[in-house]
C-alpha cells in the first residue's frame, strides 16, 4: 500500500480510485464492510481510503483524555490487510478544518484525487462545522461525475458496531468483546522504554510501553500476545495502570512480561494484543506479595491463552 499525505500533485497512478471516506479509528468490522462495498462498486479500479491525521477530535479537543484505538501505523496496516492499495492520510490542521464542504468535494475529491467512486457510511459528515452530509455529497458527486455508495451500519443484537462501542467495552474490561467487534484482538503499539528494572529483580522482567495517544482500557492485568520486531507473536501477561505497590505515578503505562523470552528489546517497537482481562489493579503489602501474585497471574494467562 502506498501512503500519501497531500491531495495535490499526485502521480497519475495514484488517481482515479474508488475512495472510502472516514476516520477508520480501529478499522473494525463495520469499516471492513465499507471497504468491501468500495471494492464491489468498482472492482477494476484501485481501492483507496481517505482519512485524517490527527483524528479531528484530537484537533478540536486537544485536552481530552487519549481515545484512539489505532494510531497511524496500526491503522494503515489494518487497512492494507483489507486490500486497500492507496491511503490518503491528510493532515487535519486548522486550515483544513475551515475548508467548506463544497471545496472538499470539488478540490480534494474530484480535482485532487480524481476519484471515480466514493463510499462511506450513512453518518459521514465533512467540511467546516460538518457542513456537508451524505445528501450533499450525493448531489455534488453526481454533478461532478463521481459515483457514490452508502454502506449501511453493521449491527448486531447490541446495536451498531462503532469505535465508541469498542472504546466502552475496553474501558469496562471486556477485551474479548472488542475482539468480536474488531475482527481481531485490540493492540497497543509502542516503543519499549527503560523502566526501573524492578521486574527483573523479582524474576519477571517486563517491557515498558507508554500508552501515549492510545485509549486507556480498564486498569489491571491481561493475558496478551506480543508481536516482536521479527513479526513473531509470543504469549505473555501484562499490567496496565499506575503500579500502586511500587511506584504510583500520574500516568498509566503498559508493562508486559513475555513468556520464555529475555532478549534486550529496548527501543524496539512492539504490538501488544489484549485477549482476556484477568483482574483489576490493586496495591499489595510488599514485593513478596506482588511477586506471588504475578506468578499466579502468569499461570492464569497461560491457561487462558491456551484455551483461546
């Protein structure tokens, strides 16, 4: 997949695609239906996605707690896995936020991308103050010779599948429900940083990863799998939280113990997939009690991962 960060001066072979529109945070099963609809609409032309970085909500509400399910690299990887060959990841800044809906359609989609066909969900809105909706898009696309397909929201007995719903179940401690909605386990991707090395002294070395702009799920212990830089996945157990027994701090972080693994991976980028929530985070009386609990958690994680 090729990634472009501007709609202007694109090479000829990066124009004329079917373009799916949206934020695609999480790239969940509903998003997969939009991608499928885009391919079905024009199967002989390139399949593209137009999205934004940062997420518009991050631009308009920078003081909100982090909420992203997927950051740029993880989102691109998930889209590529769905067959997307062109990704237009446009910078969402103050200038772009003031672009009228009419200009977005005529200058970005039509003139810039040369889009042959557009695809989106029924709730897609765009332009300054969300001045454009799917009705407006349909009228302007037709007048400019672009097709438009609206893909219905994918729903189950609990309602439409959405990023908001996935965030909620993760914050409630149900990563397996997020897995069902995403079509794959939810992952946190980040760089391993130096910690206080206390885990190694008690026999459970951990890789420490800042949550950064990722959503903070329910604090506690999880059964996880970890993708190393070589692409291989390893089982493990992770804690997400503020470590109240040893070093209660202002920010939560992810600490993962990778089973049967002790290589130096400082500075490496890992993806940690959350499978099952084991228990809430809590304070222990001391390091011995903490060590005993980690051993119990690790055994439970092994059991759960073997079952799933």
